[in-house]
C-alpha cells in the first residue's frame, strides 16, 4: 500500500466520532492527504488501532478519548489534541447517533440526550477550538449533517431536530466568521453504510423503513460508502483560500442491473 506523504502545509485536524463509519473514513482520508489527525471517540482501543494503521503508512495520527456530551472530556480532548499535533486548523464535527421514536412518543429525557450528542456536543468542540483559529486567521470547521434535514425522516424526530439545529449553528457561524479566515461548511450525506442503526430493534427498524417508503424517501437501494463522504470532506478542506463551500450534498447512485 502507498505511504502517506506530509502535505506542504501542516494543518492538524481533529475528527469526532472517529472510531467507525464516516468519522473513521474521514480521519484516514485526511491522513492520506498528508494532514496530522487526532481521532476522538469513546472507543479508545479502536481509535488507537486506527491510529497505528495510519502511522504504519507514514501518516501522523493520535487516538484520544472523547465523549462530546461530557464538558470535561471535551476540554481534556482539546488539550491532548493540541499537545499531540499542535494548533488545530481543521475540525470535523461528526460524532452523533440516531434514536428511533416519534416526536410525540420519545421521552423528554431521551429527546434531550439526542440534542446533546448530535448538536450540543458539536458546539462544545467548536467552542473550544474556534477562537484560536480566529486569532490565527486560518481554519476549517466541517459539520456532518444528514439528508434528513431537507427531507425529514418519520420515526427519527429527535435526531432530525438535532441535525436541523446543527445546520442552523453552522449557517449562523458562516456569517459570524466572514472575514476571519475561518470557514464553516456543511457536508450533508444521504443514506450511508455504517454501524449506525445496527443495534436497533429489528421490528422498529422495519416500521421505520415502511414509513420511509410511505413518504417516498426510498427511491432505490443504493448506499454511500463512508469513504465517498470522506472524500468530499477532504475536497472541502483543500479548496483554495478565498473560496468557501458552504454546503455539499452527497447522494448514492442507484445500483446498476448487475448490482441489484
């Protein structure tokens, strides 16, 4: 396998939710592009394994424990990331998980938990890392959203509400950051093959899919691969200074006849 070569500009990156799926693929893709990467998630052994694989190919990677719902964990993660890689210039807010329930049926505590992990957690990370970027007049914030924002998924009310809030945060920051040298971008993937949803009750998942079909949300069986979303993230980061990709939507193609 080819070795990773350092990018001419040293731009340390952090990726939250980096132990699997889009987060893991994004960390690997950023390392492949030559950027030092700090991986954050709760599964520290998995993070260390991924970081070891990146370093074995010549990249720079560090696995650091992170629970975005815990302010103390976020603070410790940021300190460790800066100590390991230097001033952070790329932040990928990817950590999140969906819960299955309608808006009327989900318990208020569970609803609040969804907001915490999918929205407030991102803001905690942004709060700790963005001000130094503004001082240096350089940086990229990337918020991983979902196509459930423009086409809300029935049966995932809390998750959809949290992701709407995440995009609202990103949108207002785009205006607030104008002229600072720091860019805020939204990457909005469609259905993606990840571990997300593997622990769902199968009956609930079946009802969810039925609801999707009822509302015309499933047009075909195609799924994105995490690596495809990660490629988009890297492309946004590599955009020349002076340009700003505010929103990128990525959808899977329908399977061809031979793939069905």
